[in-house]
C-alpha cells in the first residue's frame, strides 16, 4: 500500500493575498500553479557541489540548506541603501552615538562596521559566543548552513570576538542576519541587526567614583543572579547602570521624551546578567532590544583580560515598523517606488508615517502533496512556500492535523494567506 510507506500527508490551502502591504508590485508576477524555474528551488547541497557566494567558493555537503529565495537576498544590504527605512534607522543610531560619545581626541568613541560578510564560520556564530554544542539554536532546521563549517550569520554577535581580538573596545556592527522562521507579517528569513559593544578598564569604569582607586573589577567568588563569579558587585552594578543609561538615551533619541521604559531579566549564553528593554508605545509594551554584561570568559579569550564590558543588540526592522507604522516586514524588500519614495527625506530625524499603497482581491488555491517521512521540519515547508509563492504569501498557519490510527498517516492542514 502506498499510504503505508509514505507516512505523512500534507494538505495545504493556499491563499495568496495582495493587500494593503503593496509588496513589490510588478516584481512577483509568477502565475499561481505554474512551475518555477529550477534555479528558484532550494540548493540542496549534494556532496561535491560548490556554491559561489559573494566572490568565494564553498563546497556543499549534507548540512547545506540554502534556498534560492534566501540566496537572492544575500548582498542586498538594505541597511546601506540610502533613504531606505532601515538605512534611516541605522543613520539615526550612528548619529546619536557619534554625538554623545567622543574620544580623547574629539573623534567618535564608537567605530561602525556595516559591510562585514554575512558568511561566517559556525565557530564565529556559536562557539566564540559560548553557545554549547547541544544548544537548540544550532539546529539545522533553524539556520541557513552553507556547509558543515560555514553558515549565514544568525546574529551580528558573530563578529564580536574578532573585533575584540583586533583590539577594539567600543564598536557598532550592522548587518543582515538569517534565520529559518515561520511566515507572517512579523517574520522573514532575512532581517537586520545592530550590535553594540563597549569595554571598560578599571580606570575608565571607576573614574569619578568616590574612593574609586580602591575598587576592583575582578574577584573570585560564586556566580549569582546578579553577577558573574569573576566580577565584583561594584563593577557589575556600575556597568549595568552605564549600559541602561546608554540605551535609555538611545531610545529617547529615537522615540522622544516621556517614554515609559521597563527592564525584564532574561538569558543569553554570552551575557550575564542579561536584560530586555520594553517600551510602552501607544499603550502597548513592546520589546525592542536585548543586552547584558558580557561573559568574562568571552572577553578573556579575545585577549582583553584586564577589561569588562557590556553588549546590546536590536532589530532594525522592529524599530522601523514601530517608528514608521510599517505593517508588514516584507515591505522592506519592496522595490515599489510608491513605498521607497515615502522615506526620501531631507533630515534623517524627520517623522515619517507609512501610507498604505493599494488593495487587491485574494487569489485562492487548494493543493495537496506528500511530505517526506523523515527529517522534515516546518521550516522546510516555509522555505518551499517562500521559494514558490514569493512575498505575496503573507501568512502560513497550521489550522488542523489528523493522524490515521491504523495507517500512521499524518494529515496537516495549513492556511497560507
């Protein structure tokens, strides 16, 4: 019996909706149900194949899982396209740090790196950040792997160790990051992050503090919820205060005065203690960034044993969607002039409110297909939908499932809109 060997059945309802999001009119005209070109399907990394990416060659293996859809986004660098909304956010953050934090010779304290390659090693993306080998964030189902040793970075933190090793003690990193994820208006396999890091020596941290000369950065004690085992409580609290003050000034610059802010304790493998900042915006609490005191083991391994520091990371799309009232994350990839021209402003701090474009009726199709019996994850299906349907597919949601008790056949019902 066919059904006894094919153990999973996927029944999918497709709703391709072109609504007020106005995604790239004229750039996704593929007819629903037509067969895409072979180049549009996933590059599935058969052993012996070589992938050319950003001028370099990478052998592919059984870890390779880059889809053509995602590959088409590599190198676009929306954050560096002048007058793009992500560029506006980046420039506003840069301007703030350049003006607020000045070095001894009148030059900006923070250096900015916004053109680092998104292809990194798995060591850079995970091991350098103390992420354990069995940590779920390493899963193939959640990341885009070039091969077993290289991947598209899942966060800009992948560059922290290298920049610290180069001797930098205050920097911002901006770039595109890649994660396999669900399909809806808030998620996309490519988004953009801005990372900030600052290290302090004993002199820098305790300058201006009464009896600061007698205070120390390090001690040998036990780890608690409030500090690391190698940090003194005084150093940790001063660092935490500086971090929160820095980020409070940043979001006040972006959103204006009178902003309600709260801090929520959280966990990251590379900081402790760690926090998330939430802001009350239009009556709703929104998480806008994560941050914390850098793990000293990471700092030490990069050659800065006599310093301690903080780090933070924020999503540019998240901030832009809030600040500019952009309802759908896929709009950032639009090449529609009606979208792009709304952000051509003479002053990067000028207020902009996104104006919806036009509405189109829904295009509805029902399809059914077999799913593989092993090594299948929902993110495989999401990548397939993105590859075939493009950004016209606005949402994918599992609305029903049924497993036949005798045939061990799983029927999944998805709504794709």
